[in-house]
């Protein structure tokens, strides 16, 4: 396999407590730490391990978003990716438009595999990988916890509601990964310095001849409801009575 394309998304860091704007039009991002989507970071780690086993020659990371997404691409380069591509746009991009932009990049780069997280932690849509496979006309293996390559075939273990499912897909293919696939490597300072010298190409979204269509309208954002204060009971009998009062038993 010559190339693996890994898609990274810039999201609010998972350790940050997300706050809703006072007017309910979105979440606060000013001054908030932003990171690579954790699922995408796992996808990149898997791509790097495949390359280190000699099954691929090059790992390319790409992202779609504002110029600030270069920070996350540099993180991907510091982890070990060979080069990066930023499809730059200041507009919000929905999953279908993102899939079309990825397809335009695929047609140019011709990777043997596209791997990304099963979902992003900001919108949790879990749609982009599936849409990309459909547009590309190639097989897909979603929610992967293990990938084993054998020539032009990938055997993928998937996490499904009933347990684990193993399927084989012909390459090129789209693979979306789950949390239990691996643990991403720690980025060291020398790797961060080396990443500054690696190539990062910027392409305007409009140059891809892809229309950034908007099919969804978000009307309001609201924080989750506050948890109710617990009730202390004296003994088991009082607990049973309290449950009866709430209609739970």
C-alpha cells in the first residue's frame, strides 16, 4: 500500500467543560483549548502502526476547517505523519460536505486506505465515514477495534450491539475506528520540532469544486439539566417507601 489518508477534526478538548453561550447560539470556544478529535487520534495511531509494520509507505493527515486547524495537523505530523493537507474554510461544514471534500482529496492522492474516527465528540453524528464510502463507491468497515491487513484485503473486527463482528473488505476502503483499538503515542518535544519542517499544504475549500451545502439548522443550544439533590434515608424500609413514592417499585 502506498498511502494511508487519515482525517483529523479540530474539536474542543475532551478535558474541557463545555459552556453554552448566554444567547444559546452555540458553545464558547474563545480561549478554550482545542485538540484533535480523540477518535481521529486513534485512527492516526493505527495508520502509523501499519506503516511501521511495513504495510504502507506514507501517512497523510488532512483536516477541513479554519487556518487554526493547522495546529491539529502539526500534532498529527509530530505523532509521525509524513505530510498534511488543510482544506481551509471559515464556514461550518456538515458531514456530507466534509465527505465530498475528502473525496476530492482522495481522487488526487489515491490512497489505499482512508481511516478516521467513528464520530467527532462535538456533534457525535457518526456519518462522515459512511457517506464517504458511499460517494467513493468503496467498501466500509465502521466501529473497528482491530484491523489486520493481508495483501489487498483488510480483516476488521467491529464492535456492535451484540458483541464483536469480523468482516473482510477489499482495499481501498474506508475504516472508522472505535476507542478500544489502541492508545495513541505520547508526542515528545523533538517530534514537535521536527513537525515544523514537514510539508503542510493548504487548499481552499472552493478550489475543490465542492459546494458547502447546509441541510441542517440548529435553533438553540442548552446545557444539560442540573442533577437533583440526593435524598438520605434512615433504613431499608424508608428507601423502599421513597422508591414507592416515586413510582419506581
